[in-house]
């Protein structure tokens, strides 16, 4: 097999969800594994019989952080990939890679966190695997989870359904998770009450599909690479332009301050409990009000629209009346966040 992937070595940036990740996926993994199930490169593969399948691995450092820990993050992350694919989770698998020397109390804490998150979502952990590696060969604990879900009867999602004039909804404030990780790693010399946003977005996605069905055209959770990377992928896959109203994007003051201090673009910082939805213009305002009425959706916002100009670009309308190009994440500003 001749690979189009030309990077000589794998770097941390290849796992950050930005341009390097896309080169790896498009240049090596997609051609090698390409098939009708994989080719859409969605958050979950749509299987015959109305099922959806997704898998994810979690390599967070530190294992616990303000607002959450790797255990609940692993469950929420997989449930969210199913949710934004229009599916309700049926069952999860859990594979634990343990580093020799991991303290029993830490393992018990993370197992409990997984169990509680799965119970809250009504999704059992049905099977799994455990491996142990030598001391120093892992960050204490890595977790891989796979989720099987059943498609919502009203779901009809895909980049091919997105058209100019559609509106873009965001479920809540961005960049909390990435900044919380930085604070927990003592990478930022400041005190703050920023907490990770890790949670299941299933109630929010289900509410939209219940009410509006086919008027909900596309959904993605904005994890690695943040909303900038997700919106750039949408612009590319749908061959459209995206215009973002920057003043409308909810960002908590402490998060904005931390990003300014570190020179980070908040749009590139990871989230673990927020998602983007493209909806028909005719229902956008009502859909937004519905999101805001649901617990956890009070900060939802209408942040932009799909355009037929500047195709395959994301443009930000600044508060000062100008515009700027918002590109995908380049490099790796924050390793081991999810």
C-alpha cells in the first residue's frame, strides 16, 4: 500500500484533532481501512438495522481534574459521539490499560465514576478487557470505550444535508475543559474556579430530534481541536462557507482570561460537554429556546450561519465589524486532554 501520509514520525500534534490529525486520517488510515461504513468519517458509523457504533480512547493527565476525571470522561465522550450521530446508547464496552504501581484507591475511584456516569445515562457497561503494562509505560490509566446505539427515528444527519442559510447552534460556553486541565497540571499560575464541562449531551440532542426531526441537519461534539476545527471540517465536508458571529460565542470570563494569558485561541481549546448543531433557519430561534429550557442548556447560543460564499472557509465576524479567517488547530497546544 502506497501511503499519502508523508510525516516522517508521529508527534503529539497528530492526536490533537487539528491539521496534523487530519493528515494522518486522510493520508493513511482512511485509505487503508476505507469502506462504506468508515468513509463518512462521522462520530459514529451507521450500521444496518438502525444501529450506530463508535469507539474512543482516553489518555488524560492528570487523571482527576476540576469538574471530573478520566472515568466519567470516558463514558460521557462515547455517549456524546453516539448522541450527536442521532443515536441513543444501548451498551458500552470498557477496556482498561493499567500501569503497574497504580494505587488501588485511584482505580476504585475511576471505576465508580464510570459506573455512575453509565447509570445516569441508562447505558450499561456490558463487556470489557483489562491489561497491565510496566511501570512508566502509561500515565497510570488509559481507557478505551466502545458504544453501540440505536438511531433516533427522526434522525437524518449529515454534512451533505447542510445548505447556505442554515443556522449554527452551540449548546453552551466553550473551552472550560481544556482550561480546567491546564489549571490541574499547574501550567497556569493563577487561581480560578474553572471546571471541566464533561457531561452527557444526550438530553440536549434528543430534545432537538424529538421536536424538529429532519430540520436538524448535522451535529458534532467539539472535543479535540475545539469548535474551530469542527466548523472547518463542516465547511470542507459540505463544501460551504461558515460565518461565525464572534460576540455570540459564549466564553466564561476566567476561561477567556486564561487563554489570553497563554496566547491560546479559545475556539481551538477542547470541550467535553458541548456540541454544535446546524438547523434550518425556519426553526433556529425556536430550537434555541428549547435548548435553553433544558437543564444544562441555559447558555446555548445561535453563533453563526452557513454561507455560499468563501467555501471551505470559516470566517469570524469580529465585534469591531471586521472579518478574519478562523483556521483549524495547528500544532498541539494542550496534550493529554481527552
